[in-house]
């Protein structure tokens, strides 16, 4: 039979039969072996043939060992034991000679028996139902088949695609559209994370898909999601994260789509200027602007602020019970604006000082990029406003620090003017934030240490004594509380000047040293990405690269503390005479009230903590 | 006996093997119906009673001789006594009595044959598995023993081939049908006579000429190379036990006959005489496509007279039930709702009208269970639901809900929904049956007896009280089978569930207590499918033993055995009027059986692969069948004709279902798609044709693409089951296949 010219079936040669017989101690003659071999082959074929019907009836495509055993059992043959594995057994060739065998690895039973991790049981068989096609119309985008964009992919990529979609979407193909899951924060979060990993994948050229990514992220930022209806849902975090993601997309892939920045700004502006939109949308817009950088804030948020403020104030002024929820939302917006504005001022000051030092090229990417964008979107720049009464304090000291700087040439609104106007809205809390943040926020660009010092000194010995007296106290309490007792609420009363001054210096030194340490440890690579990182609001979203994780975690806690204490602080100091008779001063009187509301504050903390974890 | 020359005796020799296969079926059927003639058995048709008796006697004599030769004197005695044969009868034919001493195993075999023969004569029902290995009685097996020169086989065959290729085109297609059966029989003869190398050469030379749809059979055939292999091989058995049926026009047949006689090609002529049945018809020879559409089954086409029996395919008259209009829902649409309801009833069920459907069977042709109050309630519910039914059509396709089985680990083998779509049952390869409630209503068991005694039986909500709240859960697992569960079926009243399994049993489960009530044993081999009658009480099962059985819930033995298929019965379906049962088989035929007398009333050939799904249209007129070849065939039951072929699926079709009104046919397949077909159009187009019912030759329009209304992909989930809810929402089920 070995002489057969054509092999139609697998055959067992008589040599094998003889070997098998010998292994059991039987000597076979050549003839018998030949006959046996032939018969064995036939029986094998027969059994295989019969086993296929068991496969068919089990509605499978793959013949299993179990099927074969069934066929053997029904033909009164002993079954083959020991091969009933669910997975396919690899059939391996041996290099020497034509030998194939099934890999049979040894399993250490002792190890298995003494293992501490008990294997999980199989998941429960369950049935899940979903509407696949409505009125037969779903065929346009059939379930399981891929959208047209993906159809041109190669086999491997297609598999990859299926794996991904399965991992993200689970069993439900209708998650494809963000809108359909706007009630499910978890799903949205998952989608956002998917977007993030897409963006971060250095091997992926997104091309025109950036636009669609951006649009879905924008959706998460701006839309009044169904999930927002329930106040218990932490959709704020989602918006924060989406905003962060937006800026990330923009800074890494913005060059792929022309005019993207402009478009984003426009849409954000539209939302912001639309009073009908719910506060959560406004919040999203502010956060989005903030994430896009201080330039964006300056160009869009700042000019809109006067108009918007009235709306916000109206909400905040309403003390009725029915308004409580809206008001809480209002506080969120307020906080977001505050953070954004603070960043704006700080960065502006920073850029000025940089310019003053002649280190314009210090951050070439940021600077030129920002300038370029500004030129693109000149129409958005606010018209220069006349300064009603420039406050001396900060403007003067900044001017002093950056003497002779050419900042007026490339900013439409002067920093003092801006500060002045903003101060009229936010009152002292702005000042508080402005002056306290740089040391805390950490990671100022390397060139900024000097101006920082320079700014601090005039701050302590400024002409405006009221201001200076307040600010050090604030900084001190802020710095100390998380560092020393960990709880910002431990000092509800304003500490006395005498007590805080040493504390401040202590905290300052420790924090600055830690900052510098962390910076030195992060070293080169950290710097190289600074272009985009500087855009991030550091104080709110400290990136893990900046310092050890423990450090950033504390910042989160402190953040909250600072904000609420800042306001509370303001409370006790309300009688302090204001700078002058600025009309918006009236707003500032309201702020204490804001500070006392505990609920939104609490949520802030949550959001910050939860934000840290995914990063 | 050994060397048979003349025709009748040859027939005997062959027949001696055949009764074994058919005897069970015939005897059982005859047991049920005294006068019933089994039209499906090709052999009993010809000879009259006297001839049969003679043949039986000859068989007996042959057996006696064998027994004597093997010195089984006691058996000889018994046989002689039971058969009432005189010693002289046998002596007259006896030759040398000293054969080679064979073992006792053969004696056992002979005994089994003996017992069978005796049973045949007593006409007692016997449910022995039909495919029991054949007894090694050389005399009986000698059908192939006579032969010509083995080296001439190739010459014979190629001579015929040359002739057929040279005839006129119109005859060539018809005569080409001869190739396959001739080829197989000649090959088997060679193998039987130990001409292994010649058989192989023969196979290699001519196997390529055969039609592609016979490839599977050829593969099995070419694995047979030894005489020993012939024993117990099922495919061989099929060939030997049934005559391959060819349908040839008279002209073509005359042509063939003349040719063979001129050439004195007795070898081929003998085979044609013995193993083939040529169904000669008058008229135009058929075209190649006509032949191809009908051929492909294991035993050739169905003979025309087989499908002549009258089939009462109409629906039974629905019982009159007064619909109470107390619902505010009904009152709201009283003016509109009522006429609409009547209209839909008439449309959907046809038989709702006063007068009896002319094609319907007698109302009491099959005794049906009385309607209980709960059934009436359910009917009312059904009517209410059907008023809200969506009218489907090519422009109005159904929505599809997919029930995906997760974590089933490849084990899902069968699915069924209740008619009201409230429960879902799955049969699994791990021998379990699981029942899910797909409505918010959870599954509850009845309380234990002790607890039941406490209940106030007079209270209004006693039905609610007997349920044990503690056991409420979304799903229940039913343990009991010892092999994969291949079929599940809910009873129409939702109180019972049937499951059929590889372990050879059909089990009846109570959905009140979620326990097994009965295990019906009868199929001694895997039971592939089972289904409840639309009226409950009866159910049908079919399995590897090649028979379908009809059972009643309260009988532990089958009421009818439908025997005739040449291979496994893979799927079974009840006709909507419960008077007929359709079975699909691995022999690539669909058969329709009359429940009343157990007769086979239709044999439908045309599939090229095992049939795995069947569906009756709601009006009972049509049947759809799907097979492994990925085609759906549509049949007109009344005429026994194929009326449509739906091509498109690329893998086995496991699910077929008509929409509630019959406008849409849904098919679900291994290829992870659900396809919707315009069945109305398919049926209409044929009916407008001049129905070639007399000849049975059909021209199938190749319009699959026009009839395909939609193709819907699942996400790597083969579709195992399809179901239309009462409002025409399409439910599909399958297990997610992660590979």
C-alpha cells in the first residue's frame, strides 16, 4: 500500500502497526501487519465520517475530539481519553525525521493543588437580547460588519478592529454613536479613554479622522448629556477629562486639520454666548477653553465674561430652594472660570517676563504657535478696553519686574487692565489665586524662577497694604495645611500674621524645593513635551511626569482646600475696604456665600481625585 | 442458489437482504393499519401475495441450509418448526452439508436473522434498530457474486459513456443520469469480488465524470476497498437496499435499451434490471437543469406515483371561542378593532371562515385533545395579539431581535421559543437543558406537596398561591440527559418541554415543577430532533436509526413509526393541521408522512446535502427546507412539486420560519446571516405558471436575487433558531462564537 501513487487519505503504515504490536509484546508477520494497517485506516475513516454528523448536529464547524469519541462509542469501540481539550491541540513536527506529535506538556500537579489563587468558575451561561434591525432597516450598517471606512483594511487590521470594537463596545454595536449612550457615564468614559489611546498611539496616523474624534470629544464636553440630569452623576469629571483630551488631540494632531483650532474656538464661543444652554454646557465650554490654553481663554472667554457674568450672577443670587441644583452648577462654572482666568493672568505675566528677559525663544513652540493662532483668529480678539482705574499693585510690580518689556506690542489687552477687569468680577479670590498659584502649581518654566522671586518681593512690600496683608496669609495657610496636617479644614479661622509668616516661609521653601527636585528628576524627556504640557492647567491637572504620584495627589486635595478656604478667608475679611469704588465690587460681596456652600466643593474634590486616577 | 441466472431468482437473492431493512417499517406500519400499503417500499409493490410467500420460503430455506452447514442443529429445529417447513423441502435443495466450521458468533447472527424472519411472519411490531449489522450469510449477500470479467468493467462503462455522449442532446442529459448509479454498483461489484486494484483503477478513471453533488458519497465510496468493509457500511447498505430511481422519457429509454441489446452488454443491463428503477414517462425529455434540480438524493428521484396520494393540507377549523370584550383596550377600538380582528383572522388562518377548507382533513381525522380553559384563554390572547400584528411585505420588513447566548462555550445545540415568545429553551452539548424567561415574569416552581396541602384551594388566586416565590429566577437548568441535547420543543400550552438527546431518549419536562416527567425510549440511537404537535399531546422525533416516531405524551411507546428514510432523520416538523409530519434526512430527501396511517405520502428530492431545517407555511400549503448546501427549497405539498430554490446562504441552514401571515420566509444559517425572502412572490409566480403537475417537470426560475428581501449579519453568531412573535417581530437565537 505504500506504493500507492495517490494518497487520498491519511494512512497508517504497516511499520507503525508492527511497532505498536511490539510495544504490547506481540510479534506480527508482514502480511498480518499489512492487513491490519489497511483495516485500521478504513476504520479510522469510517469513524471520522460518522463523527462528522455529531459535529453537524451540534451546529459547529469544527470537529471535536468529543465528536470522534461519540462515533467510536456508537460503533462499540473504546473511546480515546485524554484529548478532550476545548482548545485546538497544536500538531508539531519533529525536525529529525517525519514525525508529528501533539504537544503534551507536563503539569505540576502539586503546584496546581497548592496554588493559592483558586481558579474562577466558568461564567454563567446567559442570554442577552438586543434589537439588531429595526423594520429591516438596520441593514445600512449591518451588525458585525464593519463601516465602510474599515472595509478597505487588511485581514489583520480587520481582526484588530474587531477586537477593539468588541473590547470597547462589548456586545452592543449601537454604542457606535456617542449620542445613544449619553445616559451611561461609564460608557462615555470608556469611549473617551479609547480616543485617548488612539491619539497617543504613535504608530497611528489619524489623518482626517481627527475631525471626527474631535467632534465626539466636543460632544462630551459641551452637550447637556442625559447623565447630567441626575445630580449624583459625576459628569463634571467627564467634561474635565474630555477637555483635557481635546487639548491633547489638538496639540498633537492639530496640524493634521487646518482650521481646527478656529473651529473649536468658534463652537466653544457659540455655546458660551448662548444663554439658553444649561450651565453644564457652559462649564464644558470654559473648561475646554481653559484646556486649549490661556490664549484661547483670553480670546474667547475674557471678552465674553462681562456679558456672561450677569447671567451667572443671577443664578448665584437666587437663594430659592428650587434653584439649589442650578446654583450648584453655577458654582461649578464660577470655579472653572476662575481657574481659567487665573491661568490666563499667570501665563500672560509669565510670557511678559520671559519676553522681558529677552528669552522669547525660551519656549519657541508655544510662543510662535500661540502667536500664529492669534493671528489666525484676530477677529476673536477682544477690543482693547479703556482702563478705568488701574490698580497699582500687581500691574506695577509686574511692570517693575519686567521693565521695558515689549508686551504691549503683542497683546491686545494689557495685563493690568485685564486684571483690573477680572478683579471686578472675582474680587479678592482672584488676587488670591493669582498670587498663590505659581509656587504651588509647580513646574514653572525654567526661566521663570527669577521673575517669580521678583514678583514675590514686590508683593510683600507692595504699595497696597491691604492686598499684601491678605495674600501672604493665604499662601501660608494654603501651603501649610496640606503639608503639615493634611487637612485644609483644620484652620477655619484666619491665622494671625505673626503665626503664618514663619509657616509661610517654611512651606514655601519646602514646596519649592520639592518642585525643583521633581523637576530635576523628570529631567530631559519631561521638558521636551513641555510644549503641550504648559498649556495644561498644572494646578488642576498635574501630569504624573511632573512629580511623583504622591505629590500630585496631594495637590488635588490642596486644590480643593485652597479654593474653599480662599473664599472662606474672604468671608472674615469682608469689611476690609476695597481698593476703590469699583462698581463690580458688589459682586465680590457675594463671594463669601459661594464659599460656604459645601456641596459643590465636596464634589470638586471627588472630581479631582477621580481625574487623577486614569491619568 | 449460489449462481443465479434468471431474473426472478436474482430478485429473490437481493430481496433477501432487503426485507431486513423494510420489514421493521412495514411490519410496524402494517400493525397499525391493516390495509395500508407502504408505497415507499419499492419491492413490495410488484409481486402479489403468493409470490411473496414463495420468496419467504426460499429465504427460509437458504437460512436453514446455512444453519445446517454450521451444525447449529437446534436452531435448525426451531426454525423448521416455526416456519412449518418440511424436511424434504430443504433436502431437495440441500447440497453438501459440511461447511467450514465457523464460530459461535455467526450462530448468534443467524439467530438474530432467524428471529427477525419469524417476526416478519408474525407481523408483530418490533422496534429493533434498523441499521443493525447485517448477518454474515454468504448466500444472502451473494447479490454481487455473479459477474463478468472484471477487466471488462472499464470497457463496459466507457462503452456506455461513449454511447451516451454520442446521442442527441435532448437524450444525453437524461441518459447521463445513469452514470452515477452504474458507476457505484460496478465499483461495489468489483470490490465485493476482491478485485481491489481493478476497482481502484475503475474508480480513478471514472469518478471525475460524476456530478459534483455526489462528491461526498464518492469520498465514502473510495474508502471502501475490501469486501470486509462492505459489511456494516451504511452508504453501501443504502445502495443495496433501495433501488436508485431514475426518471427517463420513453424515447430515451428505448434508445438505451436498443443500444444495450445490440452490444449484448449484459453486465450493464443486469445492473439496470436489478438495482435501478427506471421511471418511464411519456413526453418530452427533460433538460439538464430540470434533472439537476430534482436529483441529488441518495436514492435518486422520487417515483412519480409515490407523490400521487392526496394530502389534506388545509387547516383545521378553529374552535369557536367567544372573545370577551371587557378590556378597555378593546372598548376603545371597538368600532375599528372588531372588524379588523375578523379580517385578520380570515386572512391569516384561512379556515376561520364558516365553511370548511376543501383541502382540510376531517376535523376528527386525528383525535385531538380537548381545549382546556387555559387554552381558550391563550387563544383569546393570540387573537388580541394578532390584531396588533404588523403586516409584513417586501416594503415592510420585520425588526429582528437577536438572543445571543453568551458563555455557552460552543455548547448550544438547540433552541426553541414558546409560541407567545415568553420562554426560551436551549439544549446544550453538556446534556443540560436551560429555560429562560424572556419576560420580566420569573420562572417559579410549584410548592412542595406539604406546602400545597396548606393552601386554601377555594381561593381565587390559587394558581398564584401554589407557586413558590423562593424559587423565582430568570432561568432554570434541567438535568437528566446523558448526552448532548439536539432538539427542544415547547408544548403549545407552555406546560411541558421536550428534549431529545444523543443518549437515545426523548424527555418530557414539566415547566411547573422543572423536573423530568417521562423518558421516552425507543430510538436506541441519537435522537436528532423532536417537536410537539401544534395542538399538543402528540409529538414526533427522528434520529440516527433512520426512523421518525410519533408519540403521545401518555404512551411510553410510539404510536407510529415512520420508516423509509435511507439515512438519519435529521429534522422533524408537524404540519399545522397536525395530520402530517415532515421529516428531513441525511439521505437528502424530505418525506411527508400521514399521521393517521403512517404512510409516506410525499418524497421530495432535490437537495444536494443533508437537510437540517424544515418549515411549513402557516396556511399549510407549502413547505420550505434548508440543507447543508446552503439552499432553501420550496415545495408545494398538494402537488408534491418543487416550486422554488433560494440560493444565497454559504453554509448550513439551521433555521427556517415563515412569518405569521406567511409573506416572509426567514432563514438563518451557520454563515452568521439571517436572510428574508419574499415567499409570497415565490409562491405566486409558480401558481401563475401552467402547472406541469402531470409530468412533475418544473422549470425553476433563477430568481433568488429578486426574492431576497434582506440579508442581516450577526456578529460571528451562527443563527440556530428563528421565531416570529405573534406580532411578527423576528426573534433569532444563536451562540456567540468567539473564534
